[in-house]
C-alpha cells in the first residue's frame, strides 16, 4: 500500500483557499472515485456525489476562503485545522463571517475519507434571528452550569 505523495495535502489546501473559484472538475486530483465525505450536514459517497454537494454548497455564497493552520500528518491520515471566511446572502445580510473547523483525512495515493468538524450552531443556527438568540441562551445556561 503506497502513501500519498507529499504534495497531495499542499495541493488540497491550495484548492480550498478560494472555494468559489476552485474547479470541481479538479477534485479527482485529490479524491478517490469511492471517497466518503462527511460533515455536520451530510454524508455523501463517491466523487460525483461530492462534486454535486460542493456545487450545491456554493449557492448563496458570495465569498468562501479557507486558511489552514499547521496540521498533524501521519503516513495515511491527516488532521488539518482551518478557519473558513465566508459570506452568505442568507446569514447576517451577507456580511463576512468566520468559522473554525478541522478536516480529518484518510488517504493512500488519494483521499478516500474526508470528514469536516465544525460547530453548526456557530455557522448557521446562531445567525438566524430567533433561533440564534435561543441557541445562545442555551449555550450560556450550559456554561453557567459547568461553572458550578
């Protein structure tokens, strides 16, 4: 079993630096045809399904860029922390927002498993007027309970 080339992760990070201008046809450079992609919203299997999912995620986005921090990389896996800077018409009136997250990758020569971890509440729920105030109140109550 061969490991990924050293350039795989660097090229993947370069691809995601500007998600809106990244060409979905280029995903085959990084992902196997049977890749599993998972995030807090969906799980999709197969390169075509990932490409369709990514294309759908672009709807409403006016900006979407990723800045990567130093990750932890082993022979066949990596954990890459990132900060996503984005603007979406439906969130905060399209104002710029940021979200911290992390991608877990498993690979051989190409990535066969990609899971993104991030706080869905911080991304969406807290930014919707009525739901946001409820989520923030619940978080505050939990934080106070933890201080006791």
